[in-house]
C-alpha cells in the first residue's frame, strides 16, 4: 500500500491536504475559493508544483517529492469524489499505473479507474461526467477509465491495461472492490503468459530506439535504460509475488539490497531529469532533446570549469545519464531473466527445461547459457572470471545464467593491479580477443558487469563518454564495441555484398586480434585533452608488450591507433584523383600490411560512428584510395603513376564497359570524338559508369552552341541514386560555361529545398560545363513525380539563360542544429597540378549554405571547377577547387577578400529559429 510521508516537507498552505477527511462541501465551498467555477484548484496545484521545485533546489530527495505530488492528487481526488457525492454510490476510485505506484512528476499522466460491481446507473454516470469535466477544466487531463467488473475483465486481456491494473491502489469508495483489479489480472493472465507478452513488448520498445541506451536525444521513459525498464521488473514480479513496492522484492529474496539501491539511485536520477523537463516545457515531456540538455545540465549542478571545452558540462551530464541508463537496462535484463529462471522455468514440462551439461569442473552449460558449477567458483579461482568468457567463445555460448552474473558482478570488483599483473590472467584476456566467436557479445557482457572497465581502467573512463554533436551517435564505449561487431561482420557471408572488398581483405588477415586491439584503443584516450590518437598509441603499445606480444605486433597496433583517422581524412578531404596526393599517402602507409589493416579498421570505424555516415560515395572514395595506394606499394608496373596514366585507365575502363554492353544508342567513333572534347579533368574525376550515362545523354541531345542549333537548351538529366542515400537523385548538367553557373545552380536547388550531397563541377576543353550533383530530396517527390522532375529541369534551364542570380529565401533552422555553435574556418591550399586553389570550408550545416557560398563566388568573380560536399552531423566540411574567371590562380589579396566575404555572408542571426544573412 502506498503511503505518503511528508512530515519533513513544508508544503503549506495546502487546504485540501490539511482537510482531506472532510465529509461535506465546505472543503471546496465557493466561500473558500477565489475562482468560483474551478474552486481555486488551479492555483493550489500551481503552488504545489512551485513548492516541489523550490524544495528540490534546496536538496530534498526527488523520491519524496514525487510522492508528495501523488499525495496531493490523492487528497484532491478524494475530496472531489466526496464533493460530487460519488461516495454515496457503490463505486471505487483507484489510482493506477505510475500514479498507482505513488510516482507523479509535475505533468505526469494521472491514471485513474472508477470501478463498479455492476453496470453504472444514470445518476452515477452524470456525477462522473461532472467530475471528469472539472478535472479537465483545472488542467489535470486525467487518463480515466470507468468500468464495471465485467468490463474490467474484458479490458484486462490487453496486457497494457493489465499492467496498469497491477499497480491499482484504492483511494476511496467501495472497500469490497479493493483487491478486484489485481484479482482480475491474475484471472486473465498466467505468470508465464504475462511474462512472455511483457518481454515481447520490451523487445519491440528497444527496437524503436535502435536497441541502444545511447541515443543522442533519449526518451528517459521508454528508451533502453529508461524508467520503463524499472517498471517492467515490477510488473512481471508483482503478477507472481503480489507485492506493492519494488523494495518488497528484497524481502522476498528476489532482489538484493545492493541491486535495489542501484535501481533506486538510477531511478531518482531519471526522475530529477524528468522534473526539469516538465518545468522547462510545461507539459509531460520525456524526450531529452538537445533543446533542453544544456539547461538541465546546469539545473542539475553541472558547472563549466575554467579550463573546460565549450560543451564539457553538458557532456558530463549526458555521460552520467548514459551510465545510469546502462545500469538500469543491465539490471532489468538480469532480473527479468532471474524471474524466468526461478519462477517460470521450474514449472515447465521436462522437455522444455534446459539441460545441464558439464563443461569443466568450474562451469556448466545450461541450455544456451553458461553457469558456474558452485557459488564459490570466482572466489576460489579468480582466473575463472576470464576463463568463463573464453569458454563461451569456444563453445558458442552468448548468454550467462543470472546467479552467475550476480557472482560475476561481485567478483569483478576484485580486479585490481595485482590481478592485472598476473601472467595467467594476461594470457586469458589475450586469448579472449583471439577467439572471434561471439566476441562482441562477450565484450558487451564484460563491459556491463564491470570486468572490462576494471581490467582496462582507461576503458572505464570512456564508458558513457559522449561528444555533444550530431556526428558521433554513440558513447565511446558503445562505439568501440560496435566497431568490433562490424569487424566480425566482415567474416559473415550475409554482409559480403555490402562490404565485398573489405570482407575479402579481413578474412585473409590471420592475426585478427591486432585489429581488435586497435579497435579497443583507438578512442580510449578521448576526453583527456590533447591528441587522443597519440595518447592511445602509447597506451596500446604498453598494453600489448605487457601481455607478451612481440614488439612488431605492438607497434602495428600502436600505428593503427595513431593513424586510425588518416585514411578517412585523405579520402574525404583531399583530391585523390591527384597522383601526388596518393603518393604522399602511400609514403605514410609504408607497406601493404599497414594498408590492409588500416583500410579494414577505417571502414569499420566509419560504420560504427554513425549509421548514416557510410554510403556508396564514401565506399567508392575509400576503395579508390585503397586500390591506388596498393598498386603503388606493390610497385605495380601497370599502376597509373601520373595524371595521364589515370586518365587513360579511366577511359579504357569506360570503353570496355561500352563494348561489353554493345550499346546500340552510341556509335563508338562518336563516343571517342566526344571524349576527346571533354577534357582531362573530366576523366580524372568521374567514374566509368557515370561517364557512359553522361555520354549517352549528350549524344542523344541536340548539339549545344552551334549556329544550326542556336535554340537548343542546356542538357539536364536526372536518375535515381539510392546507393548514396534514400530518396537521392543524381543530376547531370551539360551546358556552355558561364561565370554564374555554380551560383544559379545552387540557388535553384535551394529554392526547391534540395540538399547537395556531392558535386562535381568540370569545365571541358570546348568551354562547356559538365556538372554532376547528387541531391537529397526531403519531400521525396522528385523520384516519383514527373512534374517535379520537369520543374527542376526547367528552373535550371531558365536560370542558365538569365544571368541574374536568384534571390535566396530565409529558411527555418532545423531544430537540432539550433543548439550547436560551429566556428567558420576557411583555408586555402595551392594545387600545382591543376593550377588552382583548393578552398576548404568548415562551418555549421545551415539552410541555404551552398547557395550563399555560390553568391559570394559570383560577387568575387570566382570560377568553381570542382566541389566536394561533406556533411558530418551538424558540421559542413566542403572543398572547392577555384580560380579566377580566366582560369588563373588567385592572388593573396583576392584570397583574403574572398575569405572576408564568406565570413561575412556565413555569419548568421537567428530570430524565431529562422536563419537570416547579415
């Protein structure tokens, strides 16, 4: 039974609480209120909410305050039940759900049940209607169910309603119905059926949140590790033990005191977050959005220190949240499994019970779980902690029995420096990394139950550590384990089509633990300041040497840790069509062994950082860089060693594809004549497949720029490009070059709300532009609506004819981007091979960004020859290959002027979440 102890809390004056035993209408009489219609209740509720917030600021335990809120609502509903004379009926008023547990935040749902032994009469129904109307008028918005016992029996077939009824707490009314809600659930649901349906519900809920506690904007109620994971422990156990509160499970020897304390602390932390969410939003908000994270961090006492980075305080707050979430989800999983093993399993038919088979003297296999042979295994044989995980890999077991997990959690606390220095333990840990079977699952369990963090203390420091941005989707520990999981996928035939080259390379690598160790250490020094790659290199080498690995192996792990970002940066931020760039990269790599390991690690790292990061564009860049580098390192005599060799290789590949398909729409001689006119730059930057698509479109279009075809419009063709992103469309433009081409194209895309993912702007030898773009269509209409495709084509053609740049529109800043400040950084690098400057631009990815950059280029009389567009979360990192309008390099003065103009244009002000240029 819920009890409300508010003796230590000063919440006066509370007239309803202080007079909750009144039996007449004087409690809510019009003479005692300032608002005759609403009886003064809204003001009273507002005062309670204000008092709760004030007391929380003074350090009152949040658990007391959610109970105070429930107690206040109790007194109000009891008083109103009497006020509307429902106490003179045979109805019973119950608090259900979270309110039934006595847990109410400021704007939590107030779930109540009016239960009648029989069908409800007209008089009682009229009184109920008045009660409900008043509750809505005073702003409580109750989730009210009015049912007879028969109706409740039928309704309880819905497991969500049954769950709420398990929490039912009688407030006032028919005492004979006090236990009826729980009796109904027990009648409609067997322990096993209820357990099964709640587990299925939990799995579905986890999938809705990507099956991870580490969402950037978590729902603190329903996400993995949220409050719902605590509720589910209560639901499945209350159905069997018939207890009222979670602590009662301690007295039933189902829950240990320490487990209860851990759950209670984590629950209180989430309740405090929820309280501030409700305060900030004025509603029942459970999503911890970027909109609120900074302010809640401050309200919860996370202060910025003098030497902190800008986001340090909010990152510390979210780190603690993620740690709580992991603790809750781990305990929820363990305790629900414990319920199954101790309550459900013993009552199963013999053929359904898991069979026990000895593995060795210390461990048994029980079904598909591993279990210690007796409770003293870890105490008597400390090496068994690591031995167990090795046995799991060797015997294909990925689950652990609950009593073993409990013993493991206690034993893990004893892993200290003496334990880590033991040669037997070192050999076992290394053997675990060599054993690839279920490696991710084993490391995940090690992490959740304290083994990994105690064995590698530096790993404990990055557990729950996140970066406050949209690019890094996971905490460092989760990202590291996902990376190892993706490495394993490279051996799985299911993923061979998605990762054909990297899978083949990884499967040929014999010492896979080298890559696993590099994965373990590549981000382990994040959050300490300094270069995390360099710090990680030192620590990884020390770890490898201390575990008996050779100096060569240790140095390879350290080198991979030090240069784990090198390949992705080179592929995405440098012109890898330039042989000199690839040669410099090859010199840094040194040999094919380093290249193979780095390529595999980089692809896995990119996939584990952000699911949206890996696409066919990045895959193509990485494969191109790998292939070119490998040929250089192997001294392949056929490898293109200069620009002309690369041009010839691309033409030969495209010509071979043309011959293979025996295309009837293109004459080989016409194709070769056209290619001679397109220029070297075109064949350096385009791939063979796109070259054939462009070629066919150009040859089937009336010649542009000839006197006989003076009215021939520019060529604009579109096709689906789903490999790069869903709803992506590839646009190819072929027209006479003009100084405002890039600017007007970007303006058209901006007006049609199309985001540019990739761009290649190339000028052919005949002064023709060959521009190729990959666009993302947020509305999803371009690919399916022919009118939209025609509109895009016509707008581009009209814009090319009119030299005036289209006016840009002010656009609403996407919600998530409003909370990030990204400094605009512009750098220039001269490329001797192309006689052009490469301009790199890092800035906030904001609406109309490329359109505004295009306008500045036009204003400053800049010619754009190529562009590479990269978006990494909230950050845009774009490159432009530029010259003056005579294709000459820009002077230092003009570069300074361009930089100043861009900085001025990209400086923004935000009013009502709309972006304006200064």
